[in-house]
């Protein structure tokens, strides 16, 4: 049996074990999850060690100044203290850098990747060059966006008794838009999952047929 056939057989077995979760949680499914997590951790550790070794070699050869390696080595050494309860406070220093940088990247990604494109997409139909149909579509999008945002901030109307009717109306309309958006997102996720499911089974069937009937592989 070739190495490719062994890899295919292992992939088929693992896939079938994962599908057993449809009948409930079981030890085999948990074992596969542990295998996936362990493989991911091992792969990440191997990549990190490889990067570190290349870094050390380049520093030793003079390709990188040694001072560049000092901050990450010090922070990495301090991070090891998280495994010792009495010295865990020292590990908070690199964790602060990690969380701070991660938060900065997440915020900048949300602003540049979500908020600004959403604003541009909302205001694009109001361009002068657009026709009346596009203007109406843009107005509908703008109203839906405003109502959806106001759904999560009803105090914007104040607490006066006369404003309660407007608050209830805004909430209902905003929830309707949010429900439609969530339904569309759910349908998209479900379609993607079904597509992956069908593609996976098609791949397994095709590869098994190639092993059974070698002429199909040609």
C-alpha cells in the first residue's frame, strides 16, 4: 500500500469518526478532536522552533543584528513563568504586550475592514450618478442600518412617556431588520456547510474509486 493510499485511508476513517457526532457525543469523536488539537499545537510548535532556529542561525552569521533578538527572547522567557504560580506575575508582562497588540489589530481590522466599508456601501447609492432605483435602494439600506443601530440604543429617544411608542416601534422595526440579516447569514453558513459536506463525501468516494479501479486514476 502506497503512502498516498495510507493517507487517504486515515482521512476517511477520521472523517467517518467525526460524523459519528450526529448520533451523539462518544469517546471516538473526542479522541479525534484531541488528535486535531494536538496536531495543530504540534505544527505551530514546529513552525515556531524552525523560525527560532533560523533566527539564531542568521544572527550568528551576521545577517541580523543580535540586538534584534533580545526583546522577543526576554519576553518569551518571561512568558514561561506563567507555568509557576509564585512567578506567574512576571508572565503578565509579555501577556500584556500580546493582548495589547491583538486588541490593536482587532480594532484596526474592525474599523478598516468592516465599519468603513459598511459606511461606504451605505452611502454609495446616494451618489449623483446613480439612478432613482439605486437611490431608493440606498434609502432603504440607510433606514435599515439606522433602525438596527437604534434597536440596541433605545435611550436615544429619552425616557419621556410620549417617546415610549416611538421606542417600541423602532425596536420592532429594528428587530425585523436584524432578524432578516441573521437569517440571511444563517442560510449562507448552512449552504457553505452543506457544500463542504457534499464536497468531502465526493472527494472520499472519488479517491476510493481510484484505488479500487486504478484505471480511473489515469
